[in-house]
């Protein structure tokens, strides 16, 4: 029976559609955000199903981009030069991860490209939408997200028309997604 179900599943999968699995943080008509824990890193996928225009290689401000903010010491407030953000940026003619330390809710250091993080920005089909759309993937070492095994993050996703914040519209760590890789559980932490 199991083999028959597997064959049926494989038969109906579209080979041109990428399967982006993982633990879900957000699902709505515009975005699906998932993560997956690995031994030394966490991989995030931001599936921008509401953006069907390709500005992945655009010029500022007509550019698709995101930031992932990290409450590095997990205390629910912004700590200058401790908390950080990550995002894609072209450097030396290739897409790399820009890591910045936060001074305040509106100021941050310049980019550090010494992170062992990787990122991809693509325009493709996924299991969430079988029409080409914007997809971001970023892999960040756990040690750059927190010294503990708990990670408090939030996201900003932008295109030339709008910016959207998750879990809510703030940038002070008053609300974050709490990711615990021990038991791969997610909860929204509100203070």
C-alpha cells in the first residue's frame, strides 16, 4: 500500500515545480515563510507568492529584497551592537549575505561579508504557487543567530510597492518568531 501511495504521489508531482518543505512560520495570500534546522545551521525560505514580477536583479528602489532580524541574546529588546540583521546584497559581482549589527531600530553598521551564510534570490515555481514568482533562500550558521539553542527572529519582505513585517509591524523585538531546534517547534513570542 505504501509503495502504491508513493508512486501516485510521484506521478502527480510537477517536475518543474520545486518542493519547499520545512516548518511553517507564515502562510497567507502574499507570503509563505518556512525554516529547517540542520546540525550547524538554519535554512529559511521566503516564498513570495504574491509577487509575480521579477525584480530580483533590479536596481534600488525597484528591487525585491528581505531582511531577517535576530534578537541574538533572546531578551525581547534591541541591544546595540549585539542584535543583528541578515539580507542579500551584491558584493564582488555575486549575491552574498550582508550581516549588520544594529545600533538602534533605525541605524546599523555597514555590511560584514565574513559570515558563513549563503543566500539565493530566484524567480521560479514552487509547491506553493505553480506560477513563476520571487523566492528567497538563506542559510545561516546557528552560532550567528544565538549562543543558545533558541532563536528569536523576524522578517521584513519588500518590493518596489511595499514592505511587510512578520510577525507584526515592528522592529524592536517586541514580537518575534521563536525557533527551538531541539524539538523543531515554533511559537510566536509576544511580550
